[in-house]
C-alpha cells in the first residue's frame, strides 16, 4: 500500500443546527478538526503510523522524544511562534536563568 493511498481521509461533515422557528444556524469558524492540506499526512492515520514506524526502525527519531516530552499546545492561533519556541528551548535543555549573551544596545 502506498503512503498516498493511506493518507486519503474524509473530513468531518459540517454541523448545522436548526432553531425552533426553522432557521438554520451555521457553525462558527473554528480551528478544531480542520482538514489537513493534501501534501500533509495525519499522524494518527495509517500512513502517519507507517512513516513513524519506518523512522523508528531507521533511527530517524533522534529528536522526537525530547520534543514530545516538552510538547505544549498554543492557547490561541496567534501564539504559535511562542509555543514553538517554548517546546524547542525546553527540548534543547536551555537554562532560562543562564546568561548566554551580554548586554547590548540598538
């Protein structure tokens, strides 16, 4: 089975509700369960599991476990950079109290 055929997944149906007077309510925009672009493979899909197993067997996950230990989710979409920085610096075991650069000016 090819990875391309394994990665094909169906997006969840849009949820709509009907009010008492028969009007249809459209769902509010959300980042929850957004479909992945075609070029991406869902980690929990059979294709994602196959890629992970292959990388594990070939010693390609050297940094994965230290990153996953520190994983944190962003509280809102605008904080993606801050959340990524926190995960990476924690995975690299950077001591936040250690001065790594002297004072500087503009």
